[in-house]
């Protein structure tokens, strides 16, 4: 365990740069805030550095990860929250292309979630957490969706980014590949759609959710096998994609 007391320390400066998406991608590393996220990362081989103001906690981690005893000022410098916890971790990014779901598509039964241009990091993190909790086998994101390593996404996922397979892909290329592998593609749209409770899923299916404002793009929607909608009451016109997505994910897995 090493001790750092200055925010001008090179290690602190390096970690602070990881707040920037471009630098994160270049270095293939990202920041974790709080003991829970760090503990989830410790279950993988991705965690590289842990900083904390709690000396006893750092001692309990052993020698498998590099540890730094730091000040609360340094924690605040690296944090993106108003009331930061006293633990910061640095982890390596994992593989995020279609190769990660290669074994999934070989299974006789599997379910995937596809996101077409989800822009809000909090929504994305919560949907990742929900899909993992409901037993979906993987996630495919359009390349113009937000960054899964954004601090808000990581926090909202509550560590579920370490528990599910996540890939970025060109959806117009990924969808034909999935159909070839026997997947039923289910979109979310009010046009030419069936009521959610009436939809029957096959042993292999993909649920596609769209952009918060525009929904699924026309190009992607045209590649769906069928569309579903949630029956609404009391003149409510729509639901946030996080809420709607969670309801549909649950219903399709029943």
C-alpha cells in the first residue's frame, strides 16, 4: 500500500483524466466509485487500482491489487458525485464487440436485449441492471448509443456491467446475423404492433428498445419480425424507455 497526499500526484492526475471519454477509450480503463462497485469488479480480473481513505479496508484487500491510501480531497477530485464515498477503483475495459455473444447464440434457448441509440447514461445503466436481473443473456448496443463506461451508467448499473455480456455493433449488420442464428426480433412501436400480453416468444428472441425521444429508427424497425406495445390507461401517451423497457423485459421472460 502506497500513500498519496497531494492532488498533484501523477497517479491522481492520470486517474482524473479517465473522466474524459476519449482518454478512457485510449487507455481502455475507467473509474469506479464506491465500495459496492469496487467489490463487484474484484470478482473479475479487471480491477487494477483501489484508492481509499480507509487504511484498514485497503489492508484487507491483500496484495493482488495495487492500493493507495489517499486523502478525502483526492477522493473528491476523482469523484463525479456531490457526496463521494471513500473508495475509488480503476478497472480495465472488457471486450465490447459481437464476439462476446458468440457462445450465447449457439445455445438452443437464449434472450438478448438490443438498444438503438439510447442516449441517457442513467437509463442505460438501469436497463443493463434490469436485463441482468431478469436473466437476459446479453446486450447489443448501436454504435451511437452512450458510453457504458460513463460514470452515471456504471453507477446506475450497480455493477451489472460485470455480470452480463455487452457488445456494440452496427444493428443493420447484427440483426441479419441474429436472424440467421434463429432469433425472433421484437421491436417496440405503436405502428403495426401487438399488445404485449398477446406476444408469444420463441426459444431465441431479441427485444429491441429505441431512442428516448424518437424510438427505434425506421431502418432498424423495418428489420423487426414484429412490434409490441404496452396497453396504456388514463390518457397516458408514453413511458420513459427505462420504465417501458423494464416492463416489456419482464413480460417477455414470464
